[in-house]
C-alpha cells in the first residue's frame, strides 16, 4: 500500500508541470509575514517579531509534502536598520530540504508622512538530502548516497519596496546565484526566481481592507499571478482573506489578533483540478508575535 501511495505522489508531482500543485508558497507570506517573500520587509516594525508557520499538503497520502518556517525580525528603535533570521524546512516523499537565512534591511524614510524606501539582502545556507527511512527500493543505490554526499549550498536573495500608509510596492529576486550563473545546475525545478507585488489599503470606521496582486516567476514554469484581499474587523481583531492563484487554486484564511501582540492565522488552499483526485488541499497555521 505504501508503494502505491508513493507512486501516486510521483505522478502528481509530474502533473505539477501543468497544474502547479507544488508551487503555492506559505499563505501567511501574502499579508501576515511578508518577510517570508521579501527580505526588504525585515524590521519594518520596531522591536522583535517572532513568526512561525506549518503547512501540510495532501494529508490523505502517506509521505505527503509539508513545509515549516520560523522567522525572527528586529527593527532597531530610532534607527533605519532591520535584521532578520529565517529557518525553513520542507519534505516531499523521500526528499528533505532545510535552509537558514540571515537578512539585513535598510529603511529609508522619504518624508514625515510614513513613506519609506526599503532595501533588503539575505544570505542563506541550504541542505538537501534523501531520507533512507522513506525509500521504497534499493537503499544501496549509489545515486542516493551521491545525492546525500553533496556539500551545503550557499545562496542569496535581494528585495526592494516602497510603502506608505496605503500603498505598498515590492520587488524581489530569489536564488540570485543561479540567476547570475546560468550554467549552475539545480536538483529541483520549483525554486522561486523573482516576485513583484502591489497592495493598497482602504480604511473605514469599522474595516481595514487590503487588496493585493502578486506576479511570481518559478524555475521551469510559466509565471504565476495571485490576486486577493484581506479584511480586518472589530479594530483589526478579526481577519478574513481570500486569494485566487492563476494555477486554478484558491486560498482562504481566517485569523485573530490578540491583545495587539499575537496573530493567529489558519489557511486552506484548494487543489487544482488535475490534483483534486489525489489529495484534499493544503492546510496551514501561522503565528506572529510582536514583543511590544
């Protein structure tokens, strides 16, 4: 039975070339923890902020992919500097991947009305390996051992943004090393390459509404567009969000903001039509705590 399940996962991953079933990032990166997508957003709020997210896909299948991230950012009081640390881990079948990323950001004030130009750069170390406890086949295969014998991979990211109280414009490049060296070979095909986004906030006496559009480039896939909105009620204590992805999937979220410090967000992403018969969507829970 386990062999059949791994075959199903393999087929689904191959179908991802058409359906992009593996190409949804952490849902919390769109509104709650934008540092996950853009290093320029590290430390835009003063003090320490700790964030964590866990996302699992196709829970009905043994060996299904999951992702988890832990971030810490610090905005230096009365300074223009932000620092960030990002630990990321993911698993899909027999393959494991972890990375540790450090970030330096500079926030340049443009006026006294809360307008900033942000720059951020990250350096990361990544390790990929095969979990032999999950291998269905010959554990003595030398190709598996050669994969695990590879050295750690060093990479870099760059981001920029313009923001004021209503409008935020962002752009970023991931895996800069690969972009500068076209002959560099990677072992996976779904790495993010670049992103651009625009968001705008509307304020009323009862609601805060933020609309957002994101344009993403991914290794060996056509570009992806995400469009969505987040609505905050009851003095921002309740949050509802919805995103549509050009991969024919949608993400729905609900969250709460407790005592102006702790954000709790739960998200569900539907499967595309090609993958719907293999799994039951993606589930994510994210926490965000500000030490005020």
